[in-house]
């Protein structure tokens, strides 16, 4: 599903966020990326999510070498293949849950009624079928994250990338969100989760440890 071959990423200004990273993630894996703040975890997820290109080395996603794709093809790859979940939820304020989720299908070329129908199904899948018309400020943190996960998976992406999805949650809601990710994983979705939480990391079958821009274990 994902191959990084001797990947380096240097940001303008000279920060070497990743060095010589090689990594393979197979279809159907659930992988944690673990490491301290500033170690390069988000950078790695941005490369895997085709949001950024490497400075050196090769990133291949679902058979596509990212450096060979035009910006349009990269955007299409992200839209069709990858769902994103963030620590800060990134829901649209004042917008009902069902429409926040339906926005995950904006690029799928289907009408509003069908987008809403699928959004309702996705909210059911994450246990939020009773919160269709709630707006973000009317939801708890854990509920907001479940809505955000519904938005990420409404288009049935092959790959789900989560950057500290439990970072803003109390431990009980965090555990529920992780249970939900495990459930989606059993349904066949490949998932990569960034975390610096030891307990969350301990519950993941495969862990990639990052330190100072290198994979250490
Ligand atoms: P983590 O997710 O582990 O906290 P990051 O990948 O966010 O680590 O950051 C790795 C390093 O790259 C840090 O030194 C960070 O300051 C730097 N960095 C991240 N994004 C940028 C950027 N857009 N421009 C410049 N430096 C960045
Ligand atoms: P957080 O738990 O991250 O503080 P909030 O509930 O404050 O989440 O906000 C979630 C999103 O909803 C944000 O984009 C915020 O700007 C927006 N939002 C919160 N309250 C309202 C409101 N009363 N009307 C419109 N948008 C709101």
C-alpha cells in the first residue's frame, strides 16, 4: 500500500525533518507511528498522504510513485484513496454533522441527496446515527472526532491516516476512538495512526518509532 524508500524531507529554511527513512506498509495493516514532538511524525504522515513530496528518495502509494504525478493526479489520489483525521477535528463550525460528513464526498461527483444518504450511513457506522443534525459545538470532543472519522471514511478510502486523533480527548473518549479505528481496520481499511501516547501505542499491533527524523525501531 505504502512504500518509502530512503526518503528525506528538508523544509525551506533547512530543517531536516526526515532522513533516509525506508518503510513498507502492507494493505490491511494498522500501524502506529510513535515518537516525541518534533521527531518527524507529521511530516511522515504528510508524505504518506500525498500532501507533501519528499526532497530525496521515493514515496509510492497504492502503486503510484508520487514524484511522477501531476498536481491534479495527486489531488485525485488523495480524494479517492485517502481519508484524513486530525487532532483538532477540523469540522466546519455551525454545520450539521451530516453535512460535515457529506463534505467528504464533494469531489466524488454525486448529488447532495446521495451525499447526505451516504453521510448518514457513515455516521451510523461510527455510532453517531442519532446526531445527524447536531452542530460541532453541541457535541463532545469524542463525538466530534467520531464525526470527523465518518467524514474521512464516507468515500470508502483504502487508506486512513490519523494524526494524534486522541490528542484532544480524555482517556475514555480516546479509547473509544481507538476502538472505532480498530473496527474500521477489521473491515479492511489500512490505517496509520500517529501518537505520542504510550498507552495508545501499546494497543497497536505494529509500531514504527521515529526519533530525530529517523526510524529507530
Ligand atoms: P512531529 O509530528 O513528530 O512533531 P514534525 O514532522 O511536525 O514532527 O516536525 C519535524 C521537524 O520539522 C520539526 O523540527 C519541525 O519544526 C519541522 N517542520 C515541520 N513542518 C515544517 C514546515 N512546514 N516548515 C519548516 N519546518 C517544519
Ligand atoms: P473545540 O473542542 O475544538 O474547542 P468547538 O466546539 O469550539 O471545538 O469548535 C468546533 C468547530 O465549531 C470550530 O470550527 C468552531 O469554530 C465551530 N463552532 C463552535 N461553536 C460554534 C457556534 N456556536 N457557531 C458556529 N460555529 C461554532
